[in-house]
C-alpha cells in the first residue's frame, strides 16, 4: 500500500512543470546521435585493428552531420541543446576519431612527435567548434569546417596511400591550422 502511494506521488511529481519533448526537437538530435555513434564506432574499430571500416565510419558521420541541420531547419526544431550536442558529436567524429586513426596508421612510429601532431589535430577541431558556436556570422565559414577536415584525414586511409610518417604528421598539423585559420570557406548549406 505504501509503495503504491509512493509511486503515484512520484508519477505526479514528474509531470509538474514538464512538457513532453516534441518530435520536431527530438528528430535532429537523433540524427546527431548517428554522427556521434559513427565516431565512437570508428574509435572501437581502430582498437580492433579494423582500419578501413573505421575510416568509413568517419565518412558516414559526415552524412549524419549534413542531415541534422537540415532536419532541424525543416522541422523548425533547432535548439541551443542541439547546437552543443552537435559540437560534441563533431569533436568525437571529426577530431578524436581521425586523429587516433591517423596516429595508429601513420604517425605512431614518430613516438612523441606523432602523438603531438595527432593531439594538435584534435585540439584544433575543438577550438574550431568553440569559435563557431560563439562567433557564428552569416556567409562563408571562417576556417576549414571540421567535417571536411576529418573526412580529409580519413581519405588518406580510404585512398590506400602509404605516406611517410613525417609527411602525414605535417598534413595533420597543416589541416589543424586550416581549421583554426580565418580563411573563408564556402558555406554549402546555401
């Protein structure tokens, strides 16, 4: 009897002041979850030595990332939560996953220099995303967008290129610098 009253009171407390989440707000975040899951799967695949599928997961994350904004605009369900969630998913999928992938395949033999170049790439993605969320101006993107940077990094694996370690480390650093630069890049959303 006491348990029944407790559960009834608990259910009524949960309803006070809470609105159900609408589909138009939920749908874009579900698509963003696909982006994040692709990044996590990529990391797991790298841990198991499945390099090519790990690179493909980054490619699929780009597809999800392209659709989440479209779904939000189409349904009118964009939110501050969605913006932050998208940035966190992008950090994993286009920062951490590509840097670990390239570290494992190309620059691991450089020891500290390889670790630094991979960490620098991921750090630049984080900085790029933070700047985008704070200083979002209409028109072209300032700096290389993170999905393009992450896909560019993964494309070396998908293309089957066998580059020297120092060249790949340099490419990682240069790509990171392009992401945090102020060079304008076309906004493909329009």
